[in-house]
C-alpha cells in the first residue's frame, strides 16, 4: 500500500507549511462572522494559524487574517478571536497530542 498523502496548509502569520491537523482554522462564514473552527469543517473561507498565541498576535499585527479571509476584520473581532484562541489553545494541544499517539 502507498502511504497516505498528508494535507499541508500554510500558517498565515509565520508562513510555515504544516500538516492540516497541526493548525487552527479561522473561518469567515457565509453570514460574514469570523470564528475559530476546531473541527475544520464549518462552511466558509478559512485561514490557518499555528496553535501558538504568538502566531495569532503576529497575524493581528500584520492584518494577515484580513488578507486571507478577504474581509476587513475589526479590532473587536480580533480581541474576541484572541480570547477564543487562548481558550481553545489547551484543548487544541491536547487533541493534537491524542491524535499523535494514535498515529504511532
């Protein structure tokens, strides 16, 4: 059997290519909402960030999400996303560790 192809995505902040499951997806829904999408399956345009708060702060500083989502993301949305990002960071890292254990 051939090994499975691992989908890669680029972090919009640090520009590193990583496996899709190692990144956190931020999505702009058809209703123009901007949310953190841990499942990676919500409908809408997505942008990927490393699971680190430092990458999120870099994206906020350089307005990388504005460009990736093709929509102006206001400061209040960035602040809300930052709180969501910090809240889900531990959950995301725990999920990543569990999936890593399954692969071995």
